[in-house]
């Protein structure tokens, strides 16, 4: 393998993935939804599996601490194991939304493939409760999660690392858009 060619192609794919057509409008829509949630004294709920779970946790913290939009992530290990044991792994996120969701809340669901049954069921539960669903997916454009979202961030890539990294980048952009700047102190 030619490392130079691989890296050149890899970075080119990342560069193209970061700013697809329409991403500015989507990010503004997410900002507006988050500000609506904030202004109503409600919360954002985030969930995902694997790396998407860590992205959910990271941005639940940043949204709360930095952007002042109260947010929670359902990815604590004791939470997952208790809900998974009691309701089945495919139902645990759905039950978390059911138990924690309130009128005025919104949900961000992250799945690289958009096909994780527990995340898709959470989107269905959210819609049933009248909660806006924001999705972050990749791979196929017609994935089941994307079809259940009100605001959808989709990346035309089948590379897990690229999809997950770009999802994190887009969430960071939304957070900083709420704050209104990209450089700030973490204790402001």
C-alpha cells in the first residue's frame, strides 16, 4: 500500500464530507430547535451505540455546559445494562425516551448505518410522544432512522471512522453556533 496516496485520498474524502450541500441550513435548523428547547426550559436527549454513544455523551455535556442547553445522554453503563436487562437491548433506548421524555423536549439519535434497531425504535417512540427527532446517519440514504427524523444529518460515506468523526464535527458546529463563537473558555 502506498501510504502517501492512501492519506491523500483519505483526507480528500474527509474534506468533501465536512461540508456537503445543505449542511449550513441543517445546522441552523438544529440550532433553532435547540434554542426552542432551551427557551421552553426543556431538554435535549441523546443516544447512540458504540462510538455514537461516546459522541452522544460528549455533546450532551457540551450542549449543557457550554451552550447552556440542558441535555442528557442515555449512555451510562448502569443505565444501559438495567434497561437492556429489563426491556431487551432492542428496546432500551425506546424505554429511556418513554420514561424521560416530556413535552417540549427533543431527541438526537446517532447511528452510522441508521439501522440500529434500538435507535430506530427510540425514534418511533419519540415521534409517538410528539418529540422532534434529529438524526445523524451515514451509509445508505434511505436508512430507517433517517426516514423517521424531522431534521436529518446524513453523510454519503460507508466508512465508520469518517461518518462518526463528521457527526462529531457537525454537532460541534451546532454547539458553537449557539454560543456564537468557536473560541471561548470552558469556565465561561
